[in-house]
């Protein structure tokens, strides 16, 4: 990662600056457009007024017989109208005959300027024109035709300098104040919103740091109204609780494993010590050594399980798949398992379908899973125990159910039985074990492309179901 992308800015600063830049650009555009619009409409208003004046003058300079009559009343009218319409500035009036020859001009213009204006007027039609005279004198020219019985008698020209059109400073100031207040208000709103939004996120980040440091007792504000933030806080709390549970479960389970491994060692050393010290002799000593040997065997099995599990957990499980006659394989496995059971009072039934089921799978791994399930079933049943193993096909899957009529798994333990090292409270003080049978079996089943699940469990018995692809 580049050093640039490593730099982190706070949520508040990030969004406030971004929002402000956007707001500023937006307001600037609005400001420019509004200024142009104000200027444009002021000019238009002025020109409309001048046009009206031109029309009035046109009416006044023609008498009822259709003769042009330019009298001394003109300057008075213009002054009066200018005052009345707030038309500050210098307004020029030029009246020409129909050929463009000047008949009247007020105030008197230098001949060159008059010529220039009239030549512009001639070149253009009856529209309003913006003309430039001299180096930089800009003027608006408004023309109106003097008519009598549809015959052109002459032209009225009103010329108004651009510099006399007001600058609208007041309006522009008002616009500036409005846009400025909008920017300020926008900034305040985004600042408040972002700081409100970033507070719970900051709290969650702080809580996460606490968890990293091993402290699960976190306190988070729960009264937030926003759904997403509430969900974040809620899920985070749940996650912290689950982590705490797992942490204490791990400690507890590790203590269980240590205990399971320590107990046989203690009893073996006690038994051997007794033989060595001559506390027991003869047949009894032999018996003691036999018990020690059995304990050693069990210890060895547990250590093997542990090693197996570890190597499987790191992904070192090998499978050798062959086509297997599942009906026969299941019966063989069960037969072998029964032979090594010391008590023969187990009521075990195997149910296989009439049609032979074939599968491409690893026979040894299936044996491992089945033996784990059978051992669990046996340990859960005791005297009068009954176990059924049922092979059947369901859709594209082959299923093997192992059903017992044992004590069942308490509901609160059911979600935990596939956790490594988990042992039920009814079992852990009675039967030796590490709590690896089910997690290991599930792992193998998944490697074979199937799964192992707890189908049902109640006080009257338990059924595990193990599936395989065909
Ligand atoms: N058939 C069953 N009936 C009742 N409880 C069962 C059954 N199978 C498993 N359990 C419960 O699930 C727990 C976990 O089983 P698992 O096989 O993983 O461990 P274990 O049998 O205790 O020890 P290990 O198999 O390592 O010797 C058991 O301790 C037991 O409480
Ligand atoms: Mg087991």
C-alpha cells in the first residue's frame, strides 16, 4: 500500500470538507447565474421604458394632418418622464426624416458622433442596438418609426449610455448575504450531522480496541435512532458476547483436555509405585500392571486422536476413493466394531436396502466416522441400549443414520457438540474422552463431499445422520 492511502482523515473532516467544496461550487454557480440574470433584467427593464418613451414622442411629433411637428415641448416631456420613471443619466433624442437626415437632436451632439449614431441606425433595422462610439463609449439605441397612413415620415432615436444603467449594488449585496448565509447554514448542518453520525462509529471502534486488549465488558450507547447504526452497535455487542463465550469455553475446554490427559498418568504412576514398593505382590501386582497397561493404551489412543485431529485440521487429510458396495461395507464395519466390544449385550440392528448402493468413497474414513458415532451411541445408552444403523438413499445422496435410545443431548448443548473439545456435562465425568469424536467425524465427512449432522435428539434418544455423494 502506498503511504498516501495509509493516511486516514476523520469522518467529520472528510465529509465536512467534501460537502463544503461541493456547496461552495454550487453556490458560486448560482451566484454567477443570478448576477447575470439581475443585470440582464435591469437592462431589459430600462430598454422597455425607453421604448415606451420613444413611442410617446413618436405620437407627439405628428399632428392630425400628418405633418412632423417638433416643438419646444419635447425637452420638457423627456425631463418629466425621466424623473417619473427614475431614468437617471443622459438620454439623447434624435429625430430624423424618412431619409435619415437629422431634424432635431437634444442635447446638441458633435457632428461626428451624430453621424456615427445615424450610420449605425441606418445599417440596422428597427431593433434595439448596442453601439460603440469613440474608444469605449457603449450606447443603447432605440428606434421608432414615425408613420402616418402607413407612410414613413421619419424616425425617433433614443440613445442611452450603458454606464448609466444602475449597477444593482443593493440586489447584489442581498444576493451575497443570502448565499453566504446558505453556505454557513449548510456547513453547520453537515457538521452537526456528521459529528452525530461519527460518534457511535467512534465508540464502536473504541470498543473494538478494548476487545483486542482482551476486555469484553464493553459499554455502547443503545438509544440511537438510525436503523443502520443501531444494527451495527447491536451486532457488535452480540459479537463481543459471543467472543466472550468462546473465550471462556476455550479455557474450560482446555482445562478438560489437560485433566483427561493428566488423570491416567497419575493413576498409572500410582499403580506402578505400589508394585515397586511391594505394597502389592503376586497376582495383585500383576493385576495392577494390567490396569496400568490398559490406562497406557487409553492414553495412547487419546494422544493419537489429538495428533490426528491436529493434522486433519491443518488440511493434511488424505482420502483414497474407490467404488464401494455400501451395503456390504456398513455390515463389515459394524461386525468388526461389535467383535471388539467387551460386553455383548448391545442390541444393534443394521438396516440396508434390498438394492445394493454403490459409492465412490474412502472405506477407511467411513469406518472412522461410523466407529465414532457407534462409540458415542453406546456410551449414551448403557444397559438395555438399542442402536440402529440405517443405510438409505435420498435424492442424489447416500445417507447413514445412527440412532440410539440413549439419554439424549440437552438442548442447550446441541449447538456446541461439533465444537472441538466440547464434552457434554453428563458425559465428561463418566467416560474418558477429549471431545474430538464429532468435530473430527464432521471434518472427514466434509472432505468426502458429504456432511454429518445431528438429525434429532430428545430424552428418548439421538439420531446422527451422515451423508455422502454417490
Ligand atoms: N449419541 C449421543 N447421545 C448423547 N450425547 C451425545 C451423543 N453423541 C455425542 N454426544 C454428546 O456430544 C459430546 C461430544 O461428542 P464427541 O464424540 O465429540 O466427544 P466425546 O465422545 O465426549 O469424546 P471423544 O469422542 O473424543 O472420545 C459428548 O461429550 C456428548 O455429550
Ligand atoms: Mg465421541
